[in-house]
C-alpha cells in the first residue's frame, strides 16, 4: 500500500505523512487494545466510538463550564468511561444479551447523550493547556504516539504473562471448560468490557486534546476501524485466538489505507466502501484459514 500510494500521491512518501499516520492511528490504536480484550472473550464492543465521543464532550464541559482542574477532569471522565464499559458487560453477563445488541444499545444511547448535553453544538473555549499534550513531543515523537506505545507494551505483557491474560484466552476458547475450572467467567468478561470502556475514554481525552473542541459526533466510526484492525491482526471473532502485537500491524494497515485514500482525493463514501470490503475480506480470510488448519489437524 505504501508503494502504491507513493506512486499515486507525490506527497505521501514523506516523514510528515508518516507522523500524520502515527498520530491518526494512535487514537484508534488505544481503542483497539480494549476491543482486542473483548474479542478474545468471544464478544464485541460497538460502543467504543460513542464512549470516546461522549468522554471528549464531557471533559470539554467539565473544563469550560465547571472550571475543573485538568487532572480532576481526566479522572472523572475515565471513571465514567469505565462505568459505560461495565454497563455493556453487565448487559452481556447478567442480562444474557448478545454482545452485538448490548453494545449497540449502549452505543446509540451514549451518542444521543452527547448530543443532548451539547445541544448538538461543539464545546470549545476551554483552557489551551489541555491541548498541549497532543501538540507536544519527546525527541520528535508526538506524546500521543508515545502514550499508545506504552499502553500497547503494558497490555501485551498483561495478555502474555499474567493470570488475566490466560483467563481471557481461556474464556474465549472454551467458556464452559473455564467455568468448570473455577474461573469467574462473569468477572473476566466484566473486566474486559470495563477496560474497553476505560481505554475508549483515554482515546476520547487524547482526541479532545488534539482537536481542542468537544464535538458530539467525535469518535464516530472508531468501532469499525478498531474491529477491522483487530481482525486484520489475526484476532478471531469467535474468541480465544490472536496476539495484541499483531494488532499493531492491522492498526497500521488501516492508518496507511485511510491516509493514502485521503491524499489521493478519494471521497468519504468510497473510503467507507473500501473499509467495509477490507473487513469482509479479513473475516473471510480468518475463517478460511481456520478451516484449512482444522483439516490439516484431522489429516495428521
């Protein structure tokens, strides 16, 4: 893709473009981490985009209307984001709702809430100090990219080396066997959805810092990009399979694809069409590969 876009757009193969891609994927990358944990349990979280959007709006209101300090604002917003995730998890685990329906309901409700509290208008005019995070950098690397890298390192380690990681894979691989082994399946799923909401809240705060405006439509489409990136990274929709470090590759593929299409002047409608096709192909490839592996095992 890099080679193709470099030929079709003379401005694509530049350092500035590479940093633009990294900045773009850093926000959705944070969302991808939470989406990965949910999908490892065999679930899916469609609410992440709305959680990010309402978190950005809430933070903007706290800063402008209530003049709360930045640290207090961030803590309150992240607590609310965690609660949003836990609500999705509660619907899935306690009310036995399909993850698709539960998170779709939370997604729609939160998006409506964002428009209600803002009256459909963007919230801006709060302290400029909040935007200094997204505008800053360390040794030339943007702060938001560094934050994303740190979060990936933490959760890659957690999934590979901790009990939580083993339980997530166990629940997704065989929920009944995990329950009989004494694993608190409900607790693990609640933690997965709660962390997904929490990370989407972080993404919303980073987005607000980058744009300096709380848009009620912020985060729209994040769930689509996150799911596509996670599936491209090899995480199974059925749960129990996939590695978080491979999700980085899926995330970068989506970032290069989106930025390349924009720089080539491809309109939004075609971009949505292409992303949908990419998701279909990624899922199809995943399912075909699984069948081939199963046949090889049976043959052996």
